[in-house]
């Protein structure tokens, strides 16, 4: 479970910032987000994109960040500073792609984001994200690689303040009631209790 006392929402939510924290690798769907960004720019929608991490896509993102003010690349930070990173975002992107050898599991950063009050956009049909994100409530689940749907959802959440606030509140509430250390401990205890009774 997540420590909801450490990962808390920002007092004032940043305006129109898409945050990604994790490995900078193709299977994390980073290029899907970059394609969605191109569609949004074509629609005259300008947001900030913050990438935090390291990996093979670092050089490509560095080039983009040098040419474009809306793309910010930050190097990994010590874990005690991670909670402050979530306070920089409006929505958290974590829409991974499956490979022959790998599939997103229980991505802990999604829990951290929800606890920090960030709606999460992740991938439909993959067990890890589907167990964490409640579609249309605490975030959105999209088909793998669907940059068009991603751009549509980002535009909707960024331009509808009421929706953004509602999803943020729901994300935090769900993290506290279902995904916190205390909630997971209680669920585990109940499971053990039921097994003993069998």
C-alpha cells in the first residue's frame, strides 16, 4: 500500500501539466504521449509535459526539450523528494505498451499519483493498471497506443476545471480508502481470517 500521509495533493493544483515519472523506454508509451502532443498543438492546445527519469529515450527527450519550451526533462531524484514531484502535475501519464516479454504490473507510481490527487491515464486490458485506476472516475484507461483518444482525454480534463477537480478528489479518496498501507493491511487481514475459517 501507499503512505497517503507522505503522498498528499498540492494545496494549489498546477495548471495544465502532464507528468510522467519512470523509465524512459519505448514500452512506457512515451512516444504515444508525444504523438498526442502533436495533435493537441495542431488544435492550439498548449500544455507542459514533464518527464522524470532515465533510459534509452533520454537523448531524444533532451533534444525535444532544447527545441520546445513545453517539454521539461528532469533527472531522477532521491525517493524522499519524489512526493514533491507529484505536486508539479495536473494529470499523471502511465499508458504502457505490452511487448512479447513484458507487461505493466502493479505500477507503484500510479498509487503515488492517485494519493497525490492526480488523475491517472493508463492502459486498458492490462491487469496492473485496471486494478489501480477506476476508468472515468479516478482517471482514464485507453487502448494501447491510442494517441488520438489520449489527446481527446487530455483536452477534456485540462479544459474542464470541474471534471479535473472531481477526478482529483476521487483519486485521493480512492487512494486513502482502498490503496493506502492501512487499507491494504486490513484487506490482507480479512483475507487471512477468511482462509483460516475455511
